[in-house]
């Protein structure tokens, strides 16, 4: 799926009338299981997808920075001094934020200006983290041309810092971790407290399975308020239960939580606690090659988000129901909720039929046409 270097290279040459020093690429991601667990110090299991952001970049001898993207818009010009004053705006906040965060975390780094052209086939704003893809592509490129030698965990932290401070989005580190630690046919198991990472073989290929993603095209209308509200409920729950984070509770604590908490807070807590348990069980099932059990855990995760965490919407439920009726091993909404994508794990030769089914269901209900596509677990950020 991932395109070659023509897009970024062509744009670089026409914009800067020069050859880039090289090409770097970083993928988007999909989260297999573990939703709203990240900010509760819990567990997530995303994988890097075969859709990526490719950049062509050349370092400069001065401090100027020029950025352009096939995504649209005019050439953006800045320089390292402006970046260090945190003068960011628009889409360039992502790459400029990375340049800033490297300087912040590594004050000794010999930074220079650069010219960069960006091209991507990660759909923007669909919940597949085009933002982490651009951050990690720029981070691996600047690490190379500035000769720093950052490790993967540090690259991920720099991307998160850029997104938190330069962009102003209070996101966790899952997306960047998936984008840098991804491997072919493997998922990235991340402990959001220790930041320990382990690649877990998926074996989808050998089992003849694919992951179908359906972008429902439902805008995350309540996403900001809904996200804040769920975070607050989780913090309230942890405080009332006397633990630093919901990660510190297990399913054995749920009866006490039910007695102590109001109904809504209890159900929010229950989702997070059971979701953490599902991620751990998923890792065990995948290691044992038990994809049927993994599928059941996907289904249970969706039910928990629909009924207890209440972040699904009818379109997401409809995709999951169609997938289950079509014999998928498992299906669930993925991402923060209130719209975005659903995923289904099913035999490769049934993906087209399910995609057609879903399009028909949406048409019958008068909903916006969804966009179904398959993704493959792919390798992480790298130089080309
Ligand atoms: P998501 O990460 O789910 O795709 P975000 O809102 O987090 O959505 O990030 C999308 C933003 O990232 C875009 O609005 C744009 O500012 C920036 N971005 C992503 N990809 C590109 C690209 N190829 N070129 C320029 N900006 C991009
Ligand atoms: Mg994003």
C-alpha cells in the first residue's frame, strides 16, 4: 500500500530546486485492543500499518527551516530561533515541534536548519495517527542528519512532547511507540506506566487473516468533551479507590468499586480495569497462536466501550454487528470513540464481502458512505 518516494521527492525538487539528502518513512497505526487505558497507566496493543508518511529532507548550513506538504498549503518558513521561542502554527507545528523537542531534551545536539517535503498515504484525522507518522518520520530524519543517535524510546518521547507542547494535544505515547517500534506481522505491546515495549507476533498472514478497517466518516463531534469527561471519571474512580491509577486495580477490586462508586463512575472504572485484563490476555492468546480467543476479546472490548464506557456511536456498532454476522473472529471500535474507525479480524477472502455489506448497511440507513480498507502490520520508522 505504502507508496514510493516519488511524491515527497517530486515535491522537494519542484519546491527547493535541489536534491534531498535522503528519504525517511514512518507509519500510522491502528490499536488492536486497549482503549482509554493509556492515561490510566495501563496497557495497549497497537500495530504499525502499511500506510505511512514519507519525507524528503536536506539539512542546511544556516538555521532556516522550510516545509512543504502534498497535504496542501503554501510553503512554510521558519528558523531554529523561532522554533525555540515556541513559535508554531498550523500543520508545521508537528515537524517544528519535533525540532524543538530534540533541542529541549538534548541541548548539546548540533542542530541546523533544513528543507523538508512531506507526503503521506495515512488518512488525516481518521484515527490512524497521521500525526505520529509525520512526527516520527521527521524525528528519525533529524536524528540522522544531525548525527545524534537517539534510541527508539527517545524518538517516541520526542514525538509525544512535540504533540503535547507544540500542537497542544494532551495525548499519550501509544501512537509514536507503534510508529517507531512496529515490525512486520507483529503488534507493539506497550506498558504505559513503565514504557516497556514488547513486539508480539500476530501470525495473521499464516492464518490467512486480515484486519479490515472501516472509517465511518463520523466526525468526532463530542470527542474533546467526551474524552475530558472520561478522563475525569477515571481520575475520580482511582482517587476514590485509593490507587495512583486504575492500572493498580484488578477485576477482583470491582465488587468494592461497585459498592463505593456511583453507577456511572463505576462503569467507567469497570471498562478500564477489564480492558487492561483483556490486553494482557490478548498478548497471552497471541503468543499461544490462539487467534479465536483474541477475536473474542476484541468483541468483549467493543461491548465494554459501548455499554460501560459509552463512547460508541450507531455507525461503529453497525460495523461490528455486520462483522460478527459475517463470521469475523472479532470486531471492535478503535480509537478514542464518538466516531472514527472500527476494525474486524477475518479471513482475507471475506474482507471484500464484509466491506460491501457495510457500505450497503450505511446506505440503507442514510448514513455517510464509509471507507473500508485492509491494513497489514508493518515495520516502523526508518531511513529508506
Ligand atoms: P490523526 O493523527 O488521527 O490523523 P490528528 O488531528 O492527530 O489526526 O493529526 C492530523 C494533523 O496532522 C493534520 O491536521 C495536520 O496538521 C498534520 N498532518 C498529518 N499528516 C500530514 C501531512 N502529510 N502533511 C501535513 N500535515 C500533516
Ligand atoms: Mg493524531
